[in-house]
């Protein structure tokens, strides 16, 4: 006896498996401050699958004459997964990441900043990669005309454009688009930064 005797049952089962898998992965990411990059890729893949399923379920609601309540429930599940679970898990992960940074990561990064300060003559106002003198990947630093230094640490959670910034100056201003974030006035549409603690920002 087949567990799923027809395509109708298989589609319902696939809906349920995809939605539950997506929710599980998003919750895993939400409670893990430094999750492996594969979790992020898996989450994006499952989000794409759930989005496709949403349109398929809506199609069945409009054009199919049977089991409309089942497809309606499946469509609601897709909507909940995408528009409620996703933003809530992202917010929770941000909070966990920031707590983790302040309790664990900042100690390692502060020691790297100490190395940079001891080798400050290696910095220029043009900026340069610092991987060779630090033994730490994806670090870029520069000096500014006011004597401050600016150091980017790229690669937070596998994102090449996400990370932390160490900045000792006072040129950052509140973003015109988000009052909780800061930008450099000469490039307000570039990175925006969330202040974590003295001199440390997240982007």
C-alpha cells in the first residue's frame, strides 16, 4: 500500500515537509549566534520552494474544485512561514548575534585591533588589506585625515558584505533612512552601521 497514492497527496505532503523544514531551519538560525554558512543557503533555498508552493496552492484554490480547504491551509502555512516566521527569526538572530559579539567575539577582535595599533605605520589613507599582518581573513583598514582609524572585518556568518567595523573618529551621522543606524555623510547610500559599543559597529 502506497503512503501517498496520488499526486494530490504527494503535493500536500511536500507542502507540509517544506514548510516544517523551513520553520525548523529559521528557528535554528534564530537561536544560533554564529550558524554555519550552509544554514543560510539552505534557508534561502527553502524560502524559494515555499514561495513556489504558495503560488501552486493559490492556483489549486482558484482552478481546482476539490480539497480547497486543504490548499487554503497550505497557502496560509506558506504565508506564515514567509511573512511571520522569517522576520521574527531574523530579529531574534540579530539579538543573539549582538549578544554573542559583546560577550565573545569582541575579545578576539580587540586583540586584532591591538595588533593594528602596534603596526599603525602599515596603514595609509588609501586603505589596504591587513590579512598578511594579522593572519585573519577579510580585514581592510585605513587612517583618516583626523587621525582616526577605520577597520572593516568582513564575512559575518558567511556574508561577504556583512561584518563589523572599528572606527575611532566622530564623523558618522544618523542615517536619513533609519534612525537606529549610522552612515558616513560623504556616502549615505553605501553601508549603514549599527552601533554595538564604543568604536564598534555592525554592517
